[in-house]
């Protein structure tokens, strides 16, 4: 299955970083009874009845080479990560695409959870530096406002997002914000206050990078299911339904944030009159 896909003049590639520990769906989707998983167990869960999320970013670049190069999300970070003892691999994944950190022109953060911001900043002792030193980092204003209030501060944000302001690399965005010609943000609030997707449009084709609009492939059909990570489930359900419905109607390619490598790029299609996932 594909790990990259072309949208008009753009090539969008997954850049893997690491993977989560095994997750028990009963602990993540607490309002979903175990029996409701039965139609999806063969492809949404493993033989143990659990699943792993992939931690990744996506690289957007012209298919013909050159720039601009845009990185959407930066994974969990350098590590070593406690559950595996291994380091994150985002920079190696970029190198495999023949792209260095210095060649990234923009970093778009879909939301400010730790597994999407981990490589933003590199620390030497107490000194932070932008891992992608020539990039502007685009962060939703609503997420910034939320995570800079004292009651919502956390270590991941303080280490990986807040320093971007003093480094002069931060740009806060509202609504649909252009990144480059053909690439823009699309608000899809609910998972966090400022959660946003990234839309790529070129030569009559459209792709959408969904961040954490959904975490498990079963949510393509069961769009009302919400993981415990969603900040506002009413908003996240509305955003998920709106984006997936438009993606189906307008034949968008979808680049998911957490589905398994090789099946993470796909489209919404009808199966037995219900929306389903079809990997590309």
C-alpha cells in the first residue's frame, strides 16, 4: 500500500517517527461497548483486541523537486521513548526523502498534543533552537490561547511550542490560513480547541491531512465515536462528520495521522450504504 500520493503538482509523503504502545479500545473509547467493535475487529484491532497508533508527520513538496517544502506535524520527538527504549525516527525519515531540517520552509502543527510537536525544538542544556531553523511554524491561535493559560500548561507544550515565540519562528493563525499557494489550514476544532487539518489543492485534485480528526479506522464508519483524548466531543463529532462527508462527496484523498503505515492514505467510500475506508 502507498506511503505517498500525488495531489496535482504536490507529492505528499508520510514521514514516520515512532509508534504508540498497544492500546485497549475499552480504555480509549470508553463509551463504546465491546460488542460494537465486532464488525471492525478484523481490520481495526489486532489479534489481541488492541491497536497501535503510528506517530508521524507528512512532507508536502513539489513533485518536480525544489521547494517549498512543508512539514505537517513533527511526531513524538527524539526519545528514547520509554515503551520501546528507541529513539524517534522523524529526521531519518526526512533524510530518506532527501530533505534536511534546513530545507523545511514551513511547519504546520495540526494541534498541540505531545505526539505532534515533539521535534519542533531541539534543546542543548537550557538553550532551545528550532529543529527546522529556516521554517515558520504555524500554530492555531485557539490552541496557543488554551495551552498558555496556567491551568492548561504542560511540559510538552512548554518545551516544544512556547520557545518558538522567543525564537521568532512562530506564526499564530485563525480560520483558513494560506501556507503557500495551494496549501491552507482548515479548522476542525474539538480534539483540541484549535485542531486544524491541512488541505492541498492542485490541478483539480484535493488532499486533506487530518491530524487527529480520527484515531482508528473504525471511526470512518462510526463517526460519533470519540476517544478520551478529545477536548470537546460535541465539536469533534461535528468536525469529523463535516470533513469526512466533504472528502467523500468531493473525492478527496485523506492522509491520516495515526493509521498503520501502508494503509494510512485512503479515501472515504460507500460500503453497504455506510462510509468506509479504502486505502490507496
